[in-house]
């Protein structure tokens, strides 16, 4: 029975992957509308012929990889369950004297197995970005970042999983509500410490060296009442040629951050427009709206999981090798359902995010009143990342938390 279900799952994933490949490489058309050809939104007016070819090829590959990566993750969870690997990891953990150590051992082996199985795909993404001239990161640095990710994720996961399964055991019917209640302070705490404790683990942050530019940016920030005395630059040129700038953190830990690639490739006027856009998010409380949206989606997601998991276990528990939901070996099923819900709810969260980005662009236009800088900054962002200017609706719905560049450019050009 295990071989039968495993074979069905592998065949289903393979057919899905072939369908996605056929769609992205033979059906999808992401060219810009005829009415926009020759305008500032037409990539042929600001990208070279080689950049256009590279952008088109890279976008197809990126989109294909995005749409197979998450279902591949589902396949791994399913196989880990039906082969009894999850129960084996629980058995190893049960040999520990303290329950928290048993949970830690289970989470470690599950995380490590997933890390190894997903490593080839992640490595391919890295080499892809490297071959197209976007990533500048040496393999050793890339691997170091992945190892750091693993251990940070492991530490947080042990805490979350231990509390989660303790709640499931103590309150089988209301665990989801109590888990959500704990999510609120935990999420806010992570957002508060991220700029000062987590981000510096990966990159070196330092006050902006260009003091004249810093003065201009802080002047914009002052108008928005952002509590920041410095603008920080981060040495991302060691890892990428892409451009970025952002306002991160909440309360007194708010930070204005510029990648050094942005400083090196954009003019002051273009940088000021980008920073005005980020300040717009702060002014319109998009960070707090994002927290509220996340908490609402988490509440709905946990409630759905609380309804779906017991039903699945009752019906397919023997196939999935799950005795009861309160056993930690049911975690891959929890993760599978969570990933499934997150994937299919992403069009909604992306739509909200795109709306916020449009508002932030409009705010930036009012603040700096420089349409030319706005247009050229979007063009430079596209060139640096070999971005897709006008993706298909499917890609836009599932991948784009920002409006496509063709829309952003046309919105600000006047």
C-alpha cells in the first residue's frame, strides 16, 4: 500500500511539473500590450537586446521553479509520513529523558532531512542566479547563510512545536485558539528584534557614509515622524547585483536601510523616490496592517487545520502512519496542510500587498514630485534584477506582492 500511494504521489507531481513546464515555456505570453510599445514602460527602451533575452529566459525558469517548489515540498511531507520516517524520528526522540529534548531531536531530524532533500533545488536556484549575473555570492557564503537559516529556523521551530503539541494534548478542541493567542505577542516580538538581532547575523550594517544623502533621507523621514537618527547601508554587493531599500522594525527599533548596490547604481533623486515610497508604507501603517492581516490569516488557518487534521487522520491515518493528532509524528501533516493553505491564499495576500504598494508609490510622488526619477528608478530595478515587466495573470496572482513594473511605470510617468 505504501508503494502504491508513493507511486501515485510521484506520478501526480511529475504530471503537474510537465504541465507547468509546458505552460511557462510554450504557452505563456508575457509581452507588453501593443499600446505601450515604445513608451517608457516598454523594456526595449531601457534594456539591451541581450538583457531582454536573459530576462525572458530567466523569468520562465523562475516562474516554473516557483510553481513546482511548493508541491515538491508537499510530496516530501507525504512520503515522510507514509514511509513511517516521521514515526521513526519520534521514536528516536522518545528515548530522551526530557520531553523538550525529545521534541528537539524530532524537529532536528525532520528539518535536516528536508534540508538535504531540498538542497539540490535550492542549489540550482543559486547557480541560476549566479549564471545570469544577479548573484555575486561565493558558494561558501551562500552555504553559510543556508546553515544559519537552518539553525535559526530549528531553534524557533523547537519552541513553536513544543508549545503547539502541548496545547493539542491539553486542549484537543481549543488548541488552535490558544495557539493563535500566543502568536500575537510572539510575532510582534520577532518584528521588534529582527533589525537589531537577526538581520546583523547575515550582513554587516553601518551608518550611511554619504552624509549629504543621509540628511536628505532623514528630512523625508522627519516629515513622516519616523524615529530614526541614522540611515543604514548594508554590504549586499558581496551577494547580489539586485537593488533594494526598506524601512524595517517597529517602534524605537525602526531602521531605514539601503543596499550598497542601490547606492552604487542609482542617482540621489532615484534613491530619494525609493525611500519616499518606503516611508509611505510607514506613514500609512502598512507594517501594522500587515501584522493584522497575518494574525487574521493565522487564526483562519489554525481553525481550518483543527478541522481538517482529525478528519484526515480518521480516514487515512493507517496510510499516513499517524495514530493520533497529539503525537508529534503528525507534524508533517500539519506542515503540509499549512503550506497548502498558505499557497492557495497567497493570491489574496498578494492583492492586498499590491494595493499597498500602489498607495506607497502615490505617496512618494506627492512627497518628492519627481516623475522622471520615479520612472528611471523602476527601470533600473528591472534591469538590475532582470525582472519580468508584464507577467501573466497566474504569475501575478501567486508571485507578485508588488504590481508589475509596466503598471508601476505607467502610474507614475505623468
